C-alpha cells in the first residue's frame, strides 16, 4: 500500500489522504458485508506468498533508515 501511496503523493498530500480514506472505507464495507469468507477461495500458498512478499517489502524499505 505504501508503494502505491508514494506514487500518488506526487500530486499532493490531499490525494494520499483520499487514497487512505477510500481504502479504509472499502475494508470497512467488506467487513460489514461479512465478505471474509472469500479468502477461503484463495489457496494457502498464494496467501502465504503474499504475506511473505509484504514482509520482505517492508523489511527492505526499512534498511535505508538503519
């Protein structure tokens, strides 16, 4: 998400805030509509790979600050 926000933020902080608000509204709507069962249709290796890639992306972005 941060990678997408960085691309949008060149237009100004208003767009980054709007992107954050819209993603929160979508997540809230999915929670209220109880759409969590849809994750069952995604295989476990795909879910694990997504989580691992997210962890690697976060870790590699923090190395610069060390």
